[in-house]
């Protein structure tokens, strides 16, 4: 299945909507302007980041938060 990731993501979003889970971190009040502070707060958490399968840079972390603002 070439689109397995997209199908799983679509199903998770469907379940989030059905159960009333907020639409990403923007659904709980965060916005684009908060990304630097979120990144700065998360980056020192080496215990978590060092267990990632790849090196996690500040830029990558900011991109993760940016992508988590909204899912639909």
C-alpha cells in the first residue's frame, strides 16, 4: 500500500473529530507565534530527544510544532 500512511492519518483524524479532540495544538490555544517558546522549552529535554531514531535539531523540532498546529 503506497498510501498506508495517508490512510492511517485520515482514520486518526476521523477518530479525533468523532471524539471531540482539539484540532492540533492550535485547538488548545497555541499559534505560530508560540513555536519559538515551545521549541525552546522542548529542546533541553535531552532524555526524550536522545531516544529519537534520528538527531533532532531545533529547526526539526520547530517544524514538528508547526505541523502540529492543525491536522484538518
